[in-house]
């Protein structure tokens, strides 16, 4: 019986893997320019890490985690996101003492047991950055700029940058108390999910898409009205820096994000071409996370983008063409000569395509056409006897019989 991939999981092959590799390549170029270095953390972590950081009452932790007992009876979880593991690593390595500012980027698979739909999978891939150890509205603006630059370089347009501030813990606490009061007074008019959230995680009701909820939300005041001076100034600074860095944004005061660790800055970059799962890249500041995890006072800000969502937006025509394809034609009588020639070409890092079983000359030429070869190397009996190579350039239409060193020189400079 054929075995399928699990629901919500898929292989990334053919043109999709080309897109994936290209996305990673562009991300590296952009992130490294801003001083970020790669980090790889484990895919599986102690369950407690995500409960404490992402938050027990969030959908991610309460409904969507792939949690198992290992053979030692420990509860372990396939990471639903990357931030928690990275902050754990920052703390474990004592970097907050020796090297407080660390800038890391990462990419890899994440797991959430969600209902699959376009742009939403159970195994998906994120590419993201985390900057630890610095609290600065300039840094927040800079990473938002970096996120837009990354997507723009991939040729993705029609994006909206939504920003908001959740204020600091004090102002948010007062707001949540009042918000909860209003929500509980209107509980009958809330959707099923929001009734539960009103009790457990009232802020999340603010970004509900449900029409009934939206009516109730109209009655609640804005979180911004509860900001103390510090929260107000921080958000104003963020907006000023974004303007100075030429980043266009809209303020959405209902943007709260689905993970509990945020404070002050939050943001999402959205595309109107993705349907319901419109957020391509999202993140924010999480200054309390190090103290929640290890009683250490430090700071952090970052974002992650969904690689599959970027792949849906990436125009195949925008992928850089693999414009050098060299196909080698040979025959039974010249097999030894063929082996000698390909050996030296490969040793000189020339990428080649050839057959493992000799086919007729015309079948090989047909294949060269089919794969869109830019060059054909012909190794017939004449070539073997003269110790030369016929190089056909399909782009210029030229054909010449030359020695191997000249072939290497020509192909290296294409
Ligand atoms: P998040 O909003 O949960 O944030 O996920 C970030 C991005 O990952 C989303 O905007 C989306 O593009 C993609 N994504 C999330 N879930 C799925 C899914 N089931 N299928 C496909 N793509 C998905 C975080 O994960 C935070 N760790 C971001 C962050 C980093 N905040 C600070 N630093």
C-alpha cells in the first residue's frame, strides 16, 4: 500500500525547492548585511519552554502543539515557532552576561496541529531573525525595514506593513482589566471562541475576524488610551524612525498577535493575494521573555516569515535562471575519451549533464534541446582522434573544435 505524507505536510521538490533555496539565499544576503549570523536550535524542546514563553492560554499552546512523551517519560514538543528556543539558547549560553547584543537568523521546520488550508500547514517553514540584548525603537524600526527589504528583493509587491504597540506591562495590565470587564458584560454577544478568550486571554478578542465580535469590539476603548508616558514615547519613536527609514506603515490598534510574549512593538506584513492566511511576516518585541524563562532582565525583538506563504507569492519568472546548462554527447566508441573529458571538466567545477547509458547521437541532441541546454559538447570519433572537443553554443549559434583548456576557459566565463 502506498504511504502518503501526513495531513498538512508535504515534500518540497522541483520548482518549489528552487523557490525555497532562492528565498533563503536572498534572506541571508539581506540579514547578513545588517549583522545577523545563523543559529540552528533543536526541532524538539521541553514542552515547558513553549508553555512558559508562548503562553498556556494561546491557541498555539492549548490546541496546536505536537506534544509527546519520550522514552524517559519527559514531555517534549516539536517546536511551533523559533523564538522560544533561541531565547533559551541565549540564556543557556550566558550570552546576556558576556555578549549582551546578539543578532541571529534562522530557518527551518515548525509544527502546528492546525486545520490545513491554503497558506496554513501542519509542518511549515519559517525564516526569521532575533535581536537580543537591546531595547531601542530604532532597532525595532530597522528590523521592520529589513523585513520589507527582504520581501521586496524577492519581487513581492502589494504588501501592507501594519504596526501597533501593546505598551509596557503596566499600561497593558490596566487595559486588560477594563477590557475584560466590557467583554464579560457583553459575553452573550460574543462568538464561542471569544467567550472563552474573554475569560482566559481577553486581548486576543481584539483581532477576532468574527462579525459578532467586531460589534462588541467597537465598544471597547483603544489600548493606546491607557499608555503611560514611556509606552507613548516608545511608540512615537518607532513611528518617527520608520518614517526616517522610508518605511510606509499603517497603525492597526487591534493588532495583538497570537503569542503571549510580546510587549510594546508588534507588526505584521500582509499580502492581499493570500486569502484568509494573509500574514507573510510577523513579529515584535518581547522584553519580558528572558525574565519569564530564567529571571534574567534582558531584551529581545524579532520576526519570522512563513516560507510557504512567500512561495505562494513568488513569481516563477522572477527566479534567477540557471542559464548555463552544458550537455555532453558521446558514443560507444568514444566512451573512454568522454570519461577523461568529463573528469577534467568536473574537476574544474563545470556543471555537466550527460547520459549513463550511450544513446544514439540524435536521441542525445533531442535531449539537449528538451532540457534547454545552453551548450553542447560533442565527443565523436574525430574529436577523440584529434584530442579536441566540439563546443556548440546554442545562444550565439557558434560551433568550434577546440582543446580542453579553451573549453574550460569559455565555459567558466559564460
Ligand atoms: P507567528 O505569527 O506565529 O509568529 O508566525 C510567523 C509567520 O509564520 C506567519 O506570519 C506565517 O507567515 C507563518 N506561519 C505561521 N503558522 C503557519 C502555518 N500553520 N502554516 C504556514 N505558515 C505559518 C511567530 O512564530 C513568532 N515566533 C515570530 C517572532 C519572531 N516574533 C518575534 N520574533
